[in-house]
C-alpha cells in the first residue's frame, strides 16, 4: 500500500475511533429530547466534552498524532500557515519529518506537507451559521486552491445534534467533490453517495 492510501486509511480509521470513543460516548450527534429541552437555555453546547472547534481540533489532532508519529515518523501540527500568508492557517496538517528535523520556513512546510485538515463544529443552537456565513465554503476553496491535488485534503464536520440543513449538506458535498476534499462527519448525511 502506498503512503497516501495508508495515510488516508489511518485518518479515516482514527476518525471512526474518535466518533465511537468520544462523540457517541458524550452524545455528540445524537438527536434527543435533551436538544429540545436546551433550546431555551443559555448553554451554547449540550455536551461536556466539546464546546468549541478548538476542542475538536485538540482531541482529534491528539488521537491522530498518536497513530502517525511513532511508527511512521509523521507529525500532526495545528494552525500552521500553509495557505500563502502568515495569518491564513490550517486547523491541522500532517507532515513528513524534514531532513534536518525542523519545519522552519514556508518551503520546508510546503515540501513536507502530506495532508490538510479543516475542522468545523456545528453546535445544536445554530448548526447552520458556519455554512450560511460561507466559512465552510472558504475552507474548501482554500484547500482546493492552495493544497496540491496529489495531497490529501479533509474537512472534518462535527454536528452536535445532526441538524445541519439538507441544503447546506448538498452544497458542501458538491463543493468538496469539486475541490478534491474528503468529508469526515458524525452526521451520516455527509456520507458521499
């Protein structure tokens, strides 16, 4: 199995583990009476595990790092500027170890890049806001434009109550397909046809 297929499988498997060990355990993505009861509360999220996109980034990035680092000498980084400007950062990236062991400039960052992963967290209170505000589309477009086609690109969408609208799901799937971005989500509606 070549490296890209191996890493693709490892990222998918790690997300499946993340979904099973963390998301399902803490009722993320489960529609229930709890969601309806909390609609009027001040709580932004109804689970104790994930409150923000950064929580998803930290937990999933940590799991992925343990899978990739030791046996394969690959590294997972958060918030590296791979899109062209110092302020335009990717949520998670996977890199091969550089020859000197230091990722110190843009050339090294680009030459060791294996995968880009953007993360979106749709909380129960307003699951469609990042789709309506085009944040999801911007992430897909950035990956499609700045990450070479031969590299792996993922959009990880955690939908707290599995309530992102069908319209946004259809648009996101279409944009991701055009940009060569694979979607990983706990919401089964994001599964590709």
